[in-house]
């Protein structure tokens, strides 16, 4: 929605969406780290066609998740400096990567815990 709002000149709505996205993503990241620090990782044990689908999605998700955090931080730094040209330039790369990481995170979760839980 934030992308839609900024494309239509509604910068206040864009700002509200982006603040909400950053805060919710930060809360998720903290919760994710705490959970896995206490519980550990859950190995899928996937083989065959499921593994051929799951592992590339997981690998691209993890790799791009590491890229997303610095991109978001760099994008925010430009906002605080009021460098809208740089903000826009970095955001053009950050938003599709962030969206991909968000969507593949849900897919990884569904595959691991709902659709094909280990042991089934």
C-alpha cells in the first residue's frame, strides 16, 4: 500500500504504511530470533520433489533476508537526511526484495509446518 500511496502523491499515507511495515518487520525479526534461540531450527528432512521446491525457496529467502535489512536501513537513513532522490533510488531495490522475502517466508512456514510437516 505504501508504494501505491507514494505513486499517487499521498506521502503522509505512504509514511504511515512504511512506519507500520518497519515496526511490524522489526517485531517479527526480534520474535523470530528469540524463538529460534530458545527452540532451535526445525530440520525438514525433505527429499525428492518437495526438497527440489523447498530448498531453493528457502535458500533465496535466507540470502535475500540478509540483503533486506541493510537496504531498509539505508533507505531510512536517506529519509532522515531528507535525501528524497537517494531514498527513492534505494527504495526501488529494497521494496521488491522485501516483498519477496515476506512472501517466501510465509511459503517456507506453510511448507514446513502446515503442508508438508516433517514425519508425514
